C-alpha cells in the first residue's frame, strides 16, 4: 500500500470552501455553528470535531509576489485550507489510553469511534489543535484521511473537489518533492516569503499534510516549532520521581529529627 | 445579449472558460469569476500559472482579485469610462489590428451624413425624440441606405479601406472616444493615470497576429442602466485588437447560474421566441406572418433564413393545425402590447392590474429589485402559484415578512390565495442545461423526488393538458391556439413524468411527414415540411437515440465529444476570423480554422463557423441573397454585411456607439455632458414606492453595489436552507473601508443600517481594506458592498439587499441597476415592529 499525503498550496486556492463542504458531505458531518465571526470570510474559525477541513482567510498589508493590489500600498488576501497533519509521531495517538486511535496502512492516524471512551486526552495532546470532542456525543473526531475512499482507491473528498488543484494528493515522496519545487518556482516568481511548512526536524516528524505558506506560520495558527507532548514524558517522569524522592526524604527526616 | 448580438450576430458567449488557457492576457471586469464561477475559474488559475497576465477591475478586492496580477478598484458605474479609455488608447497609439479591422469589421464603412454624435449634441445621438423619450435610429444607418418596410439593405455600403474618410466608422469612433483620456478615466473612475496606462499596455500588447487577449464579464456589466452599451464597448475593444473568433480571444459572457444562457436561447423572456426570433408586437408590423417576416427577414446574411425558422417553429407549436391557409397559426401567438418585462409586470401588479402569477425557480420576494415593493405587489394578486424546493419567502410573504412584522401588511387583509407546490431538484429529474459557453449538457435523474415533489416539466405538461381539455370544451376564439397546440409527449413512471428527451427531439426538429429528425438547421424549410422548436439547437439530436447533449467522450482540445455547443457544435464563434482574409492562419501559434486549398474546404481544430466550401476569395454577384451574398472574407455571417459591428446601424435603442452616462443615482454629475446625466433611453420608473436619490445627494452620500458570495446561491432559496452552506456565511454583512468606518463611527462587527430611498437593511459591518475610498473629481467617494443572499426564512436569516434596489430599465433588455446606487449608512440596527416602520420612514426621507 502506497503512503499518501496532501500538499495544500494557498497560491492556487480561491477560497471557495468546496473542500470544507465536500468533507462534510462525504463524512456526514453536522453543521457546527451558524455564527458570523467577522474573521474576513472565515466563519468556520478552526478545525474541530465536525470540521475536518478549514479554510482560513488572511488579509495582510503585504504584497503577494508581484501582484499590484490597487496601488502602491501592499495588500494580499491569502486562503489556506487546513487539515489534520497525520503526524509520524502523533500526539493524539500516543495519548489515547483505549487504543481507539490507530495508525492505518496508509500511515494516517485514524480514530475508531466504537473504541473511543471520550476521555479527551488526545484533544490536549495534538500540537495543532486538530482533534476535538463533539459536545453532544462526547467522543473525539477528526479527519479520517478519507480512509474509506482511499481503501477503494479514491482520492480524499477534499482533494477531489478542489477546482484549482490547490489541494494535491499523492505519494508522500512526490508531495514532498513537489512542495520544494513549488517553493523554488514561487520564489523565482517573486513570492519571497514562500516556504514549505513541514514538521520534519521536530518531534512530530514526517507529516502527511504538507503546506506551502506565505510568511510566518503563526499567521495561519500553525506552531512554528510543533512538539508532541510525549517527548516531555521522560523529563516529566524524572521530575516526578525526584519530587517523590525528595518528599519521601523530607518525611523520613521529619521522623528522624 | 443584444450587446454581443448586435456587435457580432449572436447573443451568446463567443468563447469558453477552458479557452482562457490560450489567452495571453485576461481582463476580468464586471465579474467576480472566482466566487461565482469557481469551477470555470480553474482555467484562469492555470493560465496564470503558464504566464498569462490576469487583470481584475472591480469596485471591491474579491476572491477573484486575490488571484490576479493586477487589481484596480473603480467607482461602481464608471465601467464605460474605463473601457472608452482603453478604446481611445488603442486608437490614439495605433494599436489597432489594421488588417483584421479593415476586412472583418465595419470600420471602413461610411455612415449616413445625417448622423450627429453625442459629442455634437451634448449627450444624445441624432434621432432623439424628447417627447417619446426614444430614438429614431434611421440616421445611424450606413450612407445611402434607408429603412423602408423591411430591414435595411446593409450589404451594399460605401467604404474606404484606408480608414481616412471623415465619415467612416473608424474616424467617427476616434472622434467619439477622443475625450476618454487617462485623465478623464482617473477623475471619473478613481483609477490613477499610471495604473490605467499600465493595464492598457498589458492588454493591448497581448493582442495581434501572435497573441490574443480575452475579456470576461458577468452581470457586473449587465445590471447597469447602460449595461448593454458597456458590453458593446468591450466588443469594440476586442474587434479593434483583432481578438474575436480567435484562440484565447473573445468575450466570455459568464452566466449567473445553470442554464441562464438556455433561458434566453429558449427564452423565459417576453420579447423573443426560441432561437432569438422576435416576439410579434400588436399592430400592423406583425398582423400577418408575411408582415412579420418582411419586417425581420434580412435579404443577405444568415437571417435570410428567418422565414424557415419561424414557420418551422409554428409547425412545432401547432403541428397539423398549422397550415398555409391559417398563416401556420401565426395569429395564435401572443402579441406584445406593452412592457411585460419583469420590471413592467411587477409595477402592473402593484397597481392591481394582474390577477395571478406563477413563480417557478425564482424568489422575487427577496431576489428581485425593490423587493419591498414586490412583496406588497404580491399581496394585490388574487392567486399565486409558487413551485420551489422549500417554502421560500415568495410563498410566505403574507404571514412572515418584514412588512407584516412592521405592521405595513396584515395577513387578515391579504386576499392572495397562495398555492405552494414542492419542486424536484435537478438531480431528481432528467433534463438539459445550456451553460455559459452555449454548451448543452444532459443530466439524468439520480433519485426520485421525495413525496409530492415533481419536475417543472411534469407541472407544465399536466397543467397544459388540463387547460387544453378545458379549451376543447370552450370554443371561444381565444382558446383556438391552446386547442391547436401540440402536446403529445409520452409519460413514464408512477408519476407520469413526461419523457424529456422527446422535448429535446422536438427542439432539434423533424420532418413533418414522418417525424424523422433533421441533422441541422440548414435542412429547415418555410413550406411546412419541417418542424423545429429552436433552430439554433438543431443538430443536438440528429437521429433517434443520438442525443449529443449526452455525449461525454472528449476527443480534441476544444472539447468536441462532450455535450453539444450551439450552433453546429462550434466552440469558438466567428472562427473564420482566426484566419487571414486569404484563409491562412494569422500565425502558427494562434491557428484555429483555415482554408484547405487542396480539399477546397475550411478545416481546423474547431467546427468552422462558416460555409464549409466558401473559398476565401469568393465574391458574391450583385444580386446574390442570403449567405451567398457574403464574400469569403466576411466572418460575422449572421450580420447582413458579414462584418463585426464596431458601429451598430440597427438593433439598439440607445445609440450606435457606447457613451458614458452616470448611473441613475450617482455621487457626481456627468463630466462628459452638461445636460445629459443618465442614459436618456433608460427608464427609472420613478414613483413614491420606487423613489430615487438625487445625483449627488447629501442624504445618500455613498455608492452602493450588490453582489454574490461563493457560499450562497442567488437570493439564497437553495443555500440558506442547507446547513453545510448556511454555516459558511450565516449573516448579512456589508463591506466598508476603514476610512468609511471612521467617518460613520462604526467598528468592525457592529450592526449598521444601510438606507436608500427604497428601503433599509441591517447588516454587520465588515471593515476591510478590500474596499477603498476613491478620489473622484477631487472628492473622496466611499463605496459600500452588500451581498444579496439573505431573506426572512431559512436556517440563516438577514436583510434582503434587494429591498434597497430600484426597479429600473436599461432600454434594450429592461434590466435593473443593482451595481451602482446611492445609499447612507448609520450605526445600529433597524429594529422590529411598528417602531421599525417609523425608523424606516424617517431614514428614507431624512433631509440633511
């Protein structure tokens, strides 16, 4: 089974949100809020239990490559479709006490809802804030990487529906190399702040959702240096052991003195 | 439609979205293509990746602007100034494509000596009658040609191929647009001179033998009081640059939703019959079929076949009942006796002059101009039939509307009997769409409609069947046409749904004696031996079981094999112009259709839009008629002279050339003419319930424009009820610049009320740099943008922007002006109940 990945490219995204809708339609996800946010055209706000693709709308006083936006003053409107990263070292999976979250043959991270007990440990363990509990249900939900579609040899619904091929889907090697090529090309075309958002080199490791970003990751609510909480386990245990030992010694000392 | 129709011959987009891949530059104006045509916009994105320059000129920075090389904000309603500026730039700098122009357009033709330009008459062309408020267009004809009983004989004109004659179209054009300087553009549009020149340079240098540019527009051009003339200006620009009929060139008229092109081809309009045959008018001009044909049949060019098309249409309508003795049933066709356009009949309804109304696939209670007036008008009907997917505002106006809540209408006092029928969605029925690029695409039923929901075809068929039964038992003369109407479709399934393919077969046409399908409109006759529901569609169903609209196997770069583009599966219209006068391609890079000297035929990668065997050097005899009267280098075969019309000698109601008028409401006076502020032929339909601001007006200082968002569909009847769409844009908002927010003391996200003399709408303030104030004649002009998707029903509710729009009529197509109006903006909500009515009145009538 080939190992697949998304490559999401905001320089091709027209902000139509078809990926959000296709995801909800295919996966039967409910509507999750009829509130106007005022965050540009983004009324979705963030990924969550019932939103597995989220298009962010970023209005910035910066130029988009060589684009002329009405005059001298720089301005750009960037659209980025966010999704679960399906990390190599997945915080959610490592935190899951019931074994509900598993790694699939596509190397994606999958929640088995019949095993999930709704403890919520995964929610706080995701470095990207992707997975969430559905309030009315209690269990945790997130992108399945369209496991069912991939199993049938189909492209995930979001990538399939994207009219401008802003969401690409293919083997992880191909996506990684295309991301690099695209950034090189974009830079040559004047997008001087284009870069690949790739978690390799961090504790998260290789991710199955690559992004091309313009400017700082923080502007897209992406952590500049993501960390899997479990990397802190050793130091946490050490600290706890030391604290317990010190406490024990103090108690002993109290008896001795 | 007449903008393209009078310029080129056919009222359809001349190219396809996918063809933009071959453009060297794309000018998108009056269109928010990325948001409203996201699937078609993939070609723009891809073209740009390949190096095509994409320019967007629009009042707002939209999702389209975000994807272009250059976005320029302009004042809503100043489009014609901008395009006139481009035309002048071409003419003044010698950037026109000379050879193309001389051979393929009427640039060289000499115009009647009686003609006087708006530049001489301060804003009106010769022929203006201030009493009837209309033009007598005879002085717009070519020199030496008169309009007697029938259409003028435009094939025999005087011309000067040097383009030097002072009365030739080229020179008149030059004079007419001489004042559209970059300075005038800057002052009127708010586009800095150097930015304008940059765009002019990019677009004009992407044209010529080796290169082509395309123009993309949508209703951002159409919905103005001079909308047709704005499109005309684009047509002139594209002809001057030699961009018509060529790969990557043309004018892409994007239609607002599925089958809008189809709804003018086989019209839901009151003034044309299928295939762009005019609807007969009351009176002597169409008393008999002979009168009507004499009036409309051209002696030269393709419309010499007019009689064949109308007789075949009548044979399709009335079958055996249509005979030569009864004028093929021509007398049974309705006659135009007044303004029966949407605007006209709603005003009639509001005056109590209409008894009943069928509303199918429309939601005028929030989706049509001056929706407040239209809701009140509905309350004056005796009966109303609405067919839709859900109980939309138009069905519920009598108990759930702002008027009821404000106490303006009382349910117990409304006599309108409302019949609501559930309709089937497009996936629940068979049918055919005609999309933007004139492409007929069949769709098949995927599931049965739920409950009592039925297709439109079912409704119309069974209604017609029952009415015909009534007519049969009631022999009054008025029923004769209904009784004679053929209505013999067979039905299928438990709900007796008509077989839709039989309707398409009737549209395609057949031989009257044996019902064998015809293969092309060239087989149609005027002797009653053929019947055809819409001649331009003929060929879509050339043999039983061979429905070309159903085809899904593309076999070339132009998409042949997928669906069927009218006419004759031609994908690029007027493609004879892609070759030089001698029949060879202008360049290797831009070849499309060319003359094969050995085979003595036109050939190429598209179906030639030209008589296949007519050689480039063919010259007609003096008395030749029909298509044979057009020479082998005349690509615009629907026109009687075979030329592209820079100058429209006949067919428009507001002038042979486009000229800039201000919108019916404008923040400035017209800088071009001292006495003529607005399009003289446009009708404001002003009245107490359809009032206007002055131009300018201190009570309504801001420019207002309305539009759509990707997330919703038109007035929202199909999207506000769907949770997955409703949540994406849940609330009515208005887009304002930070400067205007400061001026009105409004913060981002706060509630504001936008007011026009027609009504008010509350909205959330979206303060964004995507909207910018513009400097117009030294004065800062603020613009406000409002989407029009909301209404008082559905999962997400909100004010209907159409409450703010006036009912008005552009003279040629009678469309309203939604894209440039005046308004005011005040902080706070409009409120509910009788207090809201008071506030509404005080704000609408507020004096400075």
